[in-house]
């Protein structure tokens, strides 16, 4: 018994380690070095039309997006995962800003890192050049695909089909960058995703500030740290962010007198959040300012139906005044 018990304990230990990749526990895998394993699939990408740069990620690891994703407008985007070295993010952006190519950044970061064989890294710069690295000791399946203005990568995946599906989805998806990144995540999960399951993720998109009045380059920044259905939650939050940006665009276009474009932008926002009475109200105001009185009244009526307080207020002519403080709007719709 004295000889067999240690052997039995060793057998159990190795069995547990071998099954870790398939475990459904939310507890993170921690290496002996103390580093957290971010088994995940991710994408770094650029939209050449808008100059947006982004990272999207999903993992069976707590707060994966906070660990994996780094981006700076006009500079680049970085994903660091597997046995994630978080210094790769800020240091990599710094090197890109100094003028190094993504290939040079990956080489510089990994050559200086004794733990590089356990790392996975993807870098894209503001010109759309990409470079990815998968260390030889990352857990199967692990690998990456570099494409035109994007790189997809993952580790502890069910198969290579995950990154293949992500690449195809990103290349064929329509919409703005955040929506295409979401399409890539969905495709990766549909192909099997993280072999351990799903828990967290997020989308980060940065965009030049320009003269928009914004004070940050963060255009889309949504994160789900721990959720039973992270993909649904990421999409819900992404829709909220994208639709909000559409309404801001509509306001800007209207201020320039471009009402057809403003109305189109507002309609896109409503399509993403069809139950939002405020968005409908905004569309009604745009129609009114554009001189589309009938459309303004029709859309406003739809908004009022969704809002109990407005229903009460709209019962009298005087109460209607509190629904809108815009005199031109009230005049154009005949109130």
C-alpha cells in the first residue's frame, strides 16, 4: 500500500491535468509561474474606410477581454492570450507608435520573453499590416490565420475550423467594424469555440477623434466578464453602443442639413434597438425638421404608444408641450 498510494495519487493528478482543457468549471487555469491561461479565440482588425481598429475576444476565462485587448487609434490593436503576457499590450502599442512594423513588434516582444513558447500574440497596425505568433507550448488546438486587415487566433480550441470560420465570417460580413467583429465571434463559437466552453468576452474599437467633439478614441468598448450566455450579452451591448453612435451621427448630419442621411442613420439605430421610444422620437424630430410632417406624426405616435408617461401627457394639448421643448418641431407637426 505504501508504494501503490503515491502512484495512484500521481495517476489522478495527471488525469486531472489532462482533462483541464475540457473542464466546465469557471475557475481559471493558473500555471506554476502564476500566469493565468486565457484559452480563447480572438480577432484584431482594421476598417480602412473609417480607420477604425479593433479587438474582439471570447473565452472560458474570467474577464478575458480586460486581459487580451489593447488598441490605440492611429497606432494599432493587439491581442495577447494563452499564457497571457499583459505587458505585450502597452509595450506593443508603444513600439508601433515608434514606427516599428507588426513583424518587428512581435519579434521584439517575444525575443525578450523567456515565456514566449506559452504565449499567443496578434498585432495589427494603422496601415492594416498584421503579424501573429503562436508559441510551441500553447495547448491544442492552437494557431492563427493572417488575412487582409485582420488576424484571427485561438488556443485550446475544438479544432482549426474555429479560426477558419472566423476568417470567413469577417471577410464576408457587412456593417461597421464592431458588427463584423461580432460576426467573427459568432462564427467561431458556431464552429465549436473554446474547448472548455464560454464565459466572457468583449469588443473594443477605437476611432480617430477628428472634429466629432469626442474626447476619447474609444468608439465601441463593451465587455462581459462572467455570463452564462456571453455571446448574447456581448451582442446586446454592442447593439446599444453602435445604435447610440448612429444617433449621434444622425444629429451631426442634421446639423449639416443632410436630413436624408440623418434619417437613414437614425433608422439603422432603430433597427438595432426596435423597442427604443427615444430613438423613434429622434426620428420623428428629424422628419419634422426635414419637412416630412406626416411621417413625423406617424413616428411620434409610435413612440408615444411605447411610453406610458407620454401617453398621459399627450391626452391634452397643453400636456403635449412637455413632450418636446423644440418649438420648430411642434410647429412643423401642427401642434
